[in-house]
C-alpha cells in the first residue's frame, strides 16, 4: 500500500511539475505578446 501511494505521488509530481513550468512559460510569453501588440 505504501509503495503504491508513493508511486502515485511520484508519478503525479512527475506529470504536474513540467506542466506547471510550461504553463508559467506560456503565460509569460502570452503577456509579452499582448504588451508588444
């Protein structure tokens, strides 16, 4: 049970962390594009 829980948490973080980074980069570029226009 413990191993499954930690595996689930690890896989969740493995997916969420890059997703958040990409989201932040996308928002930064989007706001820059709006300002330049």
